[in-house]
């Protein structure tokens, strides 16, 4: 196998400076619009269409794309600093940056859902408290109207909290002080095993206490693990990494070479992702309605989404910089849509229900395209306002109290970090 193509190195030797990957911003936009489309299709009753209903239902794969992106972007910081012999990021600083990224818009969206939608008129103080603290996923049997998509943000926050521990377990140093990734395979295998065990057995045992347990983090560890593996391969190629060719430690190097080779063919990756998506739209992955899938169908759908999302993200990291794929996905309008994706995700269900009521669109009675279009346009306008007046000012606080010389450059765009649900 040919040697991997070296990825561009940052101008500075500072291990805190991470390469900008603009195509990942655009993938956030793809994911957010896919989620909005599947919710509009559900409200309009399009899931029941014979030809395209199941495919529209499967656009919830956008959540899998978000989770893969978070796994990649957040773990990359730990992996790259470790490979360069730099100290691990401060856990407190990392959690603070996550908080200023997600909390302000979340609180506004939560208040909007609870105040504006009639279905939440009877919300008790306890429901308000659990919604504002993002904990109703663990205590309630349903989420508030206009906020049902927020199970994924609560699950992603659980991943944020777990990540420093995962990175501590994965990253070790040999006796000679050189970095080693020897625990990566073990930890990833453990995550996959826990994911499968939770879906097939453990979640059912917890259901009696918490009916939403199938939406907890263990059900989606595979999706985050795909992102972590992609990040490890990326860092291995970018930094050289440990291990000599043929050695045990160079297993990651050989895998990284293969992953990069795949990623340099965007057409192949996205065609393969489409094929996997089509399979997920068959009965193998369960019904498209609200009928609960069997345990086997749930696991199949989970694994298919992991594969498709990984294939979609892969060329965004490894495709040739001079190729058409990255040139298109790096266009400023597409990236800006990615910048709006978090606010778009938070507010779109509230706006969808308000639009449906204003336009007299009863549940399951059609007009899906009209509902999708109006919801998308209005949601983007609201998201633009939130981005400029809330998100960007809040992000200025991410390095509060930290000396300028110690401030790192965000992964991906300057204004948008990994949060994406």
C-alpha cells in the first residue's frame, strides 16, 4: 500500500493550533436540514407514502452525522496534543467552552417552547426545571412539545462529560515517554459492546424506571466512536504518530493509511453512504412509523447509521484540498449555514408547530413541502438573529480569564465548535 499523503501542517509549531476543516461546517448544515425535513415529513404524514415515506423518516440520520462530528472534533484536541507531547486540555476549561457554546441558545429555545406552544401550557415548575437543566430525558416519560428533538442534545452533553475520562483511558505514554495509542482499539471495542448490550438488553431493564432510557448515551456510543476513530487516523497521519512500520503500535498507522485512501475519493464514499442509507430504509432497520422496532432492527439501524454518517464525514477530512468536493463544501454560504445549524436545530420544532397552526395544517394531513419550506425559511431567519445576538457574543466568553498566550484556536470555524445536535 502506498504511503499516506501528508496532510497540511499548521504554520505554528504550537500543538494547540488545529487545522481548519471548513467542509465540516457545511456538514452541520446538511445534518440540521435533514433533521428539520424528517420532522416536517412526520407532521405532514409523508412517512406513510409508499415510495419515499421510509426514506424521509430515515433523514433522522442527521443526528448520527452530528454525533460523528462531535466525536471527531472534540477528541481531536486530546489526540493531537498527546501525539505532540503536550499536556492534555484542562477539563474545567473544556467544559466551560462547551457550556458557553450551547447553554444560551438552549435556554432561549426552551423558554420559547414552554411559553409559546399550547401543549406546554400545563407544564409544572418541575417540568420547567428539568427542561432548563436538560435533565427531563432521565426523569420524564415525554419531552415538551416543540422540544422532542432535544433528547439528542442531552445525550451529546452526556458525551461531553464522559469524553475527558475516555481520553484519559485511551491515551497513555510508554516508559520512554513517547505517546502511544495502544488503548484506542480496546476502548472503541468496549464502546461498541456497551452500545449493543444496551440496545439489546440493558435499556429494556431500565425502561420501567425511565421510559426514555433508549435515548440515553449508551444507545449511541458507536456513532461517537466512529468520530473518535476518524480523529485518531487524522492525527496519526498529520503528526506521524508512534510506532515503526510492522510494529504492533503501527496498526493505527496502517488503518489511517486505508482511511485516508478512502477519504480521498469523495464520490465513492458518498455513493457508499447512499447505498447504506437505502438499506436503512428497508424493513431491516425497522418501521418508519411510531411503532417500536424489534431489538434486532434497532441495532441494525444503529450500525447502518454509524456507517453512513462515517462515510459522509470521511471525505470532509481527507479529500484533496484542490478537488471540487472540498471547494464546494468550503463555499462561504454553505459554511454560514453550518454556523446557524445549532440555533436552527434548537428552534425549528417550535417554529414548525407555530407555522402549522398559523397555516391550518393538522397533524398527518399533508402539505409537507409547504410546511418544510416555511419552517426552514423562518427558522433560518430566527437562527441568524440568534447567531449574531446570542451565539457569537457568548463565544467571546470561552477563554474568559485565560491569558491570551494560552488561548487555542477552535476546531473548524472560529465561531462554531463541535456542538451540533
